[in-house]
C-alpha cells in the first residue's frame, strides 16, 4: 500500500524490513522504531526476518569485546587514530570518526539500558587492553561471552517492542528491484520450503559474515556470505572484497572454535610440534604482533609441518600471572578468565592448563562487503546494509580488534534511522548535497573505480560431450577447498586464478535459487577482487607481490554484470 510522498517517490506504509538478527540488525530495528525526535525522524514499524531463531547470529558467538572510547584517559580521536593505523591506508576517515564518536554514545546508551557489561567493584565498566589499541578501551560481558550477553540483552528489548514483528525460520532469497529501486524481498519459509514475496521499499541487509566460504572458520553455520550474494544480484556495488581477516588461533579440531586473542594477551605462547616457540624470531611483539602477521606465520609453520597444527601453550600465562608451576592455580585462572573457552575445551577432552591446544588460522571477518555511504545506504535506492555484510570504510584493509560489534551497533543504528527518515526511499533524488540526504554512491564523483564481475552462476559450461558439467558430489566442500587453497591466508596469481576458474565451473553447476549459489557468487567475487589487487596490504597477502604499492592505495568497487541498475 503506498501513498504519494513529497520527495517525489511513494511513501511506504509497509514496515522496514530488517534481514538478520545480529547486533547490526537489532540496532537498526531499535533505531527505526524509536525514530529521532531531535532530527524529526518519525518512528517506523519493523519486520525482522531471520533464517533461524532471533537470538542465533554471528554476534551470539562473538567472544571478543567491544571497543569504545568512554573512559576519561581516552578519546574518540585516539580510537580513530588506532583504527586508521590498522586499516593500512584504506579506511574512510569520515566513517571511522562516526564509528568512534557515535560508538561511545551507543555504548553509553546500552549501559543505561542495563546491558550486562562486566563491571569492576565500584560498578564502573571494566576495560581491557588489546593489541594495536593505544588505550585500554575494550568492554567485555561474561568474560569471553560478550556477543552472547549483548545479543540476549538486546533481543529481550526487541521481543518486548510492540512495533517490531519477528519472522523466524525465514530465509531471504532475493531483494526484488524494480525500476532501479527496492520493491520487497522473496523469502523461503525454512520448515516448509514455501516461497513468497514480502513487499517493502526499505530493506536493511544485516546478514553477517561469510566465514563458511572456507573450511576453517570461527564463524557459525549461518555465515554464508548471503548478504553479498543477494546484494550483488540486486545490483548493489561491493567494495574491498579482497580483504578477509584470518584469525591466527582457532582450535584445529571439530568446528574450529575461536581461542581468543585475549589468551595470548594473558601470556600464552605459540609453539611448533616440537614445542619450540617461534613468534619472537618473527616480530618483536611476538604473539601480540598484528593478527595478520601471526596468522601468516602460523600458516607457514603448519605448511612446513605437512599440515599438522601448531599449538597454544598456556604455561606462559602461569609465568605472566605469577602462578609459578601450580597447575591448579592456572586451571582456576583459565576457568575464571575464559569461562566459555574453558568449558568448550574441557567438554572436548582438552585440559589446557596441561595440554597444548592444537591451533590453525581460520577465516574470521570480511572487511569488504556491500558498499555503503555513511548512512548505510547502498547504491540501490531502498537497500541499506550494516554489520559484517557491509563495507562502510571503517576497517580498510585490516580490522582493529573489537571494532566489529561496534560497527554493527553504530551503522545498524544509522541504517535504521536512514530507512525511517526516508519513507519513499528516494532521499538522494532531492538534489541536496548535504551528507544527510545526498547518497555519495549515486554521485559517481568520488573517484572510486567501479569494475564488473561476470556472473558465474549464470554461466552454462558444457562438457566435451555437449552436456552440462555434472555437479561435484559435495559442492560446498569443493567450494571451501578452492577458497582455502587459492584465496586463503597466502595468495598468488596462479592460486587465485585457478581458484577463480574452479569457482566459476562449480558455480555453474549449482542451482541458482539456492543459498549455496549466493555463497558461490560471494566467493567468486572475493577471488576476482583478490586477483586484481597486485600488492600486499593489510590482510591481503600476495606472495608474488609481497610489498605494499602506494599506487594501489585505494578501494575498488564492483557490480555484477547483468544485475539491475
Ligand atoms: C578475539 O577475541 O580474538 C576476537 C575478537 C575480535 O575479532 O575482535
């Protein structure tokens, strides 16, 4: 149902559709239903669509904390400085300033609303120092269960809100675009497999990450890259897809559970299979060198050991904490400081105060994603993106630890308000050039080069016999192997080229209307971007181009060939 709207579009009485229920989606929903009186933004109704239950999300599994410059010896400007330094030349300083300034505001709001962050004895938020932060500014909740506690606390606010409708077990298959603007989403009811269209002219994609493109990942099963796949098919620009952060320390067994960087922060060491510590000979910061440096070294050592894992040894924690050789004291410390990791390892038979923990690098966080302006607007009118599936410009080529939940919180909020402020989704049509109403992506004058990606899911390769290429027995496993071998921690032109070709052939065998087709498209786009960047920068490490090239110090955007414009 639509009514004419003053900006020249049609006002939309349908709720804002939020796809995903991690911190970015929840933040968008809360912002939209509250509106902003001071800015004259009215509250809107919201419909949240989520593939599983509301609480299930990447955020729920996040052990790490949230960085926020809320302490007297800190400032958002210092936080900006650290974030830009980590981003290796590709951060958007305006977006980073928004992240750090509004991040502090958003965190204070969560504290006021009673979110259970860890506090010290005087009741003030407890804070930690992490690698590459110049101040201790990382808040935790439940020790190493920050994501879980924040997610559950915010979900309670969401479930209680009368203007929010939640549709669980509902997978979004497509964003429908007509005449260059969003018209709704096509969804599948997961239990029945039935598909239907939900109309709406304002859609926020907050679908999370894409770690499941790789065989080793810290991400949960829903992190399939669907947001990037769906957004590309809807005609949205993507940016910085070549930058994928690999976490150095995931458990080398089972589901590759994350062993937080904070464990190394407390003094744990990395050792090879003979028990030799190696990081001090690689970097003066040893185990606390930047994440990409440690991940690369772990990967090299594992390759040199014919694929057998390296280990995390907690005896260094005993030394750093002054516990001597008392194993019980170390066991108590680990259980108290890292309850989630401790519980997981014990449940899997690893007594980590005694046994070295087998470790592998694992896909952790995608810096790239759907390109947005500072109001979370993509290049498609009516389509917004926030959280890990978005590329806001705050991470550049490498994300500073504990900035991801913050990004979801800040830019999810902005997405919700931008959608609520734009009932007809046509804010950028009005010709005003102020930041609040002019979508930078539409102006095309920011000097960003926009390349095209051919759509591998529409290719129809034939065999020498003239038939369709048969699908491999296990296409998702083939996809992950191609990504790890060619588009993983260390890359070169040969590996990237053959992974890309393999992905193209594989994608052509996958039925287009499936979640795996979106993952294949996202993976293919990632490989394409990585092949094009002939330098090493941040998390993108090319062994054939080991140096950073100052001439490539800019982000690159892509659109899908043949997608609606
Ligand atoms: C970690 O705790 O090591 C992960 C946190 C993050 O990725 O920011």
